[in-house]
C-alpha cells in the first residue's frame, strides 16, 4: 500500500517546490546568446533535416494529448520547434543569406513563451513522431529546446529546484543513503531479504525517491522478484537513485553526474546487469544515453524491471501461481514503450498471473501519454493540462471495462492517483512489479489496491 501520510507530504512539497529554486539573474541579451549557442551546438544533420521536412500537415496536432484537448494553435507540436527553425535558417541553412532578412531573430520574450510550450505542454512522449508522415523526431527537437532554455536560466522553477539539489548533493527530494537504509530495514522487517552494499554482485538494483518514501511495496516487490529468480543482486548506498533530473530539466552536466554515480557503482561491483525500477525517464537516461555521457560503451546490460520480469517469465525462472482471475488494462509508459520498445514483456508477465488484458484502441506504440511525464507532474501551473490528459486515459480505462489499470512507471502512477483523487475515480491504479510479487508461488506480497 502507498504511504498516505508521505503522499500528502510529497504533494505539499511539490506545491512549494518552486520556492526552493535558486535565483537566476541574467541580462536578456545573455539569455538569448546562451540559448542560441546550445541550439547551434546541437544542430546536427538529423535535426536540420527534421526542421526542413515539416509540411504542416497537422497530423502531430491530432496525436498530442494537450493539443487535442485545446483549441490553442501554439500547442501544435511542430510549432514548438519554430525557434530552432529560425536559428537554423538564419545561421546555418544553405540559403541563410536569403532567409535571414525575412526570419526574425530569437528574443528573450520568445524564450519565455517557449518555456511553457516545451515543458508544461510537452512530455516528449513521441506520439507525434509516430504519426508524422515525414518521420520528424519532434521529441528530440523539444529536448534540444529544453537544454537551450536551461542554459538561459529558463527551465521551470520546480525542475530547477530538484536539478540543483541532485547536482549539489546527489539526492532527490532529500532522500539520501540514510533514507534508503531505513526503507531497506522496513522491508527486511517484513521478512524479505534485501541486499545492501554487497562488494560484488552480478546485478545492481536501482530505486527512486518515490519507492523509498511513497511506494515501499514496490521496493519490497522488486526484492522478492529478484530473490525468487535466484539472482545475485545488491543495492548500493553510493549509487541507488535512478531518477535523472539533469535529463528532465535540460542540464547536461547534472545528467552526466547522476548517470556516472550509477555507472561507477556498477563497474565497482562487477555488475553484468543494472535494473532500472518503475521509473519511465530513468530508462532512456541510462540505457540510451548512459554510454554517451559516460564516453564509451557500458560494460553491463540495462533493463527496466518490467523488461526483466518478462524475460524471467519467458525463461521459466519466475514461478507465478497463474490464478489471478481479473481483467486489467496495462498502460505503456512512453519512455519504456514508445521510446524503448518494452511492450510484450510486461504483458507476458500479467498473462502469466492469470489476468485477462483489455487493450484500448490506441495501445502500445500509439498509447496515450498520462500527461505527467518528463517532469511535468512537478510543474504546478501545468496541472490543468495534466487533468485534460488524465481525462483521455480515464475514458480509455472506463471504456475497456478493466477492473484496474497497471503501469510500470512511478510518475504515471502518481499522475493517475492525483487524477483519481481530483475526480473521485475509484479505479485501482496498480504497480506491475507489485502485482507480479503478489502472485509469486512462494512468499507473495500481500495484495494492494493502489
């Protein structure tokens, strides 16, 4: 079960998060100069082709959860790349000499306007790219814009507050090694073996502040699953946090620090595998971008816990009872599914518990985002947009007649729980790893409803 007291405290902390952000005093001219420098630095061939390829067909507008719920033309996803497009055409395009007199330069006011477009109303979910007939990677362009805005001191205050904490102290929401140790002891008191700071192990297990403070059942469940599979694993006090607020806020230096903290520990213990917990953005941060920030190939596999569970079930290494007769709808977290291709593994695991899956019309690659990804669930002013996205998901679940919705992402879970609370929705929101642990043949986790 979720720690309700901590959930209330966490919500209160989010409400006041912006107050903790360090002040950024910078002349407007410097903001523009720094933002443009990042845009020019990131302008490679693929991005240039993307910027030139848009035919303004509007398909991306119909694919975005924020655009379809509003009549605001600024929310059309390709529009979010217009500042990049301007810089490209004025500075680097083959005919920039022709474009420049007719293309306005980027201003500080433009950057302030684009802050909300690239952070509040975009989760970089990638659904727009799936339908783009030109194959434009809009999410990647938005990520470049986030980096440019961060360099200009214009990332949202909530994200800057957490990013600056992780950069300075290596913690997220104050959850340090002592909080990890307390959570481990709480799980051990339930009779679960939890390995902490083993000097050598084949598997490094990561966790997040959400599991340490709010969803300790997920920490418990992950330990049970790894133990049931007979894996040689450990948590490490000096490299446990999977969340990466450098990636979310657009600050590459913090992204590198957060990734390197994990990579160093994995190398030190000789890990052959690093397991990312139920955290959507943590997966691409380490699996797809870890080697780049590290400067070389990673000497271990990176798997999401949902991905690992599917592999273990398929290999017959995770004994499940198979008698959980319930109808469920699985929500694919965008970074795990659309970006990472982790679709069949969690479904294989759910079917192995005996559950019947109800798939909505738009599923897997075309699944609708929860609306709170890429750090959006922390941005207070974006709450109305998140509520609109939740309305799409709620309708999907209700129309499926599923008894509950299951996800393998803590951010999605938080967003669903917040939406359910605001709309008095009584549909259970379940964790995949907890559900699997409840259905282990030996030492199951007591069932929970949220």
